C-alpha cells in the first residue's frame, strides 16, 4: 500500500484521476495494474495505472538483452547526458540501478506513445513518472478485458484476430519496433477487438543484434496459441516473410539460451 500511494500520489494531486478503485492485474513479473476513477483530465470514465514493482522484486531475466542500443532516459523522458550519472549506470551502482529502473519505465511510455500515434491497437498512454504509467482502461465497469490466452475462439474468429495481430506487428516493424514479449498473455480481447499491452522490452531492430531472434520468438508464441484455436500457423516461414518484407536481414547473433521464455504464468 505504501509503494502504491508513493507511486500514484503525484498523479492524484495533479488530478489525473479521482480515486483508486481496484487491483485488476497483480503478481506480474514487473508491475501491477489498478483501475482508477477518471475525470476531465483524460475525459474517460476509468484510467488504468500500471505501477512497477521495486527493481529488487522484478523477475525479468536478461534485461540487458533488450537494452542493447537504447539511450538512458530520466524521469521526464529525456536522454541522460550527465557524465556522473552515466558512470553510475555503467558501474551498476545503487544510484545507477535506480536510473536504469526509471529508464526502463520511460522507455515503455515512449514506445507506447510512438506506436499509438502510428495506429497500433494499444491502450492510449496518458502520462508517466514516479514509477507508474497512466493509460486508457480497457474493460467493463466492474471487470477488465480478458487476455487472449483465456479466450476460446471459433476458427473464423481466430483467423480475424490473427490477421489483426499480424497487422499490428507489421505497423510496429514499420516504426522500427519489435514487441519483445508478444504472446496471447499480452493481448487484451474486448468486444471483438484486440489491444496489445506490456511494452518495456520493446526493441529497435536497427540497433539490437538479437532483434530477429526476439521477433521470431514473438511469432512462435503467437502461433502456438492460434494453432490451439484450430489455425494452420507455421512460425518460422511467417516470421521470415514479415521480417524480410520490412527490409531486415535474418542474421541472429544471440545465443539461444538468452531467449529462454519466462515462466508462462507471469
């Protein structure tokens, strides 16, 4: 409770929302999500607040794999240029680790803002800072939208949803982004529409040498879900085709052990 209040009190004082209503997603490897009562600031009835766990309690492994090529961002989303701060980051001091934690959150917010503007189906991001991101709430008054992994689709529905997901994957690639953790667990399904969520691991394929391996893993996880839903989905040729169509070379430079999936319950 203390961590939650500390993370959201500035947004409350700035009148981004009027009350915290309920926890709607807890126990994740990185963050918990709360449904909040909206107001005129966002012109929405509800707002979702993604509150990151303290870094020492995060369960994400190999985050350096996703940081390759990224710039370090401060709590206002600006590039960190201070020599002392950069030295602390390089030396992984306690101060440097706090800066990396903040940069991780700001990276997700900037990625969401970029992709939302580009037309990717995701909850609209409103504001970030102080260990949290406020975004549009997806769901009913008393129940959040389910994640795709909890939904059983007809073959016809599954084909439409797969087409929608791949369309969004292509928009992301056209804007130099790979999700990095895409699966049915990170897609909301609400009233026949999809919404992609959880972007802190997103990478720029132009600067990350592991990009193709990460992208192929995303496509493989998607295909595993849609195969269960009755579709004929071959991840390797599908990933190759999409990747090449956007002008990227298939030159994975990462050891497969670094791409071991996280615990699926997370």
